[in-house]
C-alpha cells in the first residue's frame, strides 16, 4: 500500500509498476456545493471533496496518465466518480482494455472499473 499525491509526477518513479489502484479522489466542483447533501457538506472535510485545482477531473487525468505510463496490461483501477461527470471521466480511460461504470445503492452511476 502506498500513499501518494498523483499530482506530483516526480513521485511516480518511487512507486514503479503497480497492478492495482483504488481511489476516491476529491472530484466535486465548488459550484456543485448547492446540490450536495447537507450532511456531506457539514461533515466531510473540504480536502476530501474539492480538488485544489480548478479542474474537478485533475486526479482522474493524472491516474490515467500514470496507468498509461506505469501499469502493465491487465492491471486494475477502481475509482469513485462524480455522478455529474460520468461520461467525461470514463472517456479519460477510453484507450484501455475495458471501462465499466457501476452504480451505487441509489442506482446512480458512481464507480469506474478499468482494466488497463
């Protein structure tokens, strides 16, 4: 198990090759705050909800780049995703072997399963 900031590409060499990534990165745009549940806004830390970047997909873009550069064919990636950005998030992984969208308990598209 490794902890890393995927926005710092210089740390990637420390990881080397991995065959599994599981991530729930911050992915909410500040403009979406009004559509979020009160309990989420009230009890979740901002660092867990909002990326530091103005691009809410920044972590997904970097994970896709890492996968393309550092992961072997057949490796797996599991991601929680923003229900409002399903298509554009899945598109970032479109060059890989398989991309499946999974639903949460409310039936919303909320997960990506990627086979590199």
